[in-house]
C-alpha cells in the first residue's frame, strides 16, 4: 500500500492566514520584514508555504503579546536561523521590557494622582456661574 504524503510547501496564503489567526496582508507584511522566509511559488504564481509557517506566525504573535516589537522578534528568529540559541536574547529583552513597564506604571500612577486631584476640584469651582477664561477650557489649560 502506498502512503501519500503532502508535499512540504503546499499551503496557500489564505490557508496559513486562517490557521494562524491573522490576515493575508499580515503574512505579506511579515514576509517583507523578513520575519517569514520568501515562499515558493506555484506554476500559477501562488505563494506556497510549509505548515511550519503557521507555527512561526503563532510564535510572532505570542512575542508581540509579550510586548516584543517585530524587530526584536526578527532578532530572535535570526539567531535561531543562524544556529544560535536565542534564549539569552529573549531573557535580555524580557528584562528590558519589564523595566519599561515599571517606568510606565510609575508615570501612570503619577498621572492618575494629578488627574484625580484636578477632577475632584473641578465641581467646586461653581462651573455654572463662571465663564471659561481659556481659549478652549481653562480647567484643562491650567493643569501643570
């Protein structure tokens, strides 16, 4: 009995997009950025991908969900493509993003305190009896 196996590069772009949960244009964009290797072409000039492409796109999306940029994700994929272990780079990028998140959280906490203070004072300013002194609204324009 002959067992038929599917040729390696037989998935069309729509199939890959559907399986990976992205749009076709996203795959084309990833290809232009070098995140995906250039696919083979059929006789009718359709892009033909391997099933490994789905795994790669899912990896890219997971990396994005962690806050990695597409450029950082490309660095990781390039390391792996050149036979180097990317885990040290991933840990380094994770640490960098963690520091960035902590800094952003501190900024947001300070912003929240300032906004809460301003908002609680606004109703006390007898808004109905006064006219806006600013060009747009002095409640906002007077904020530091």
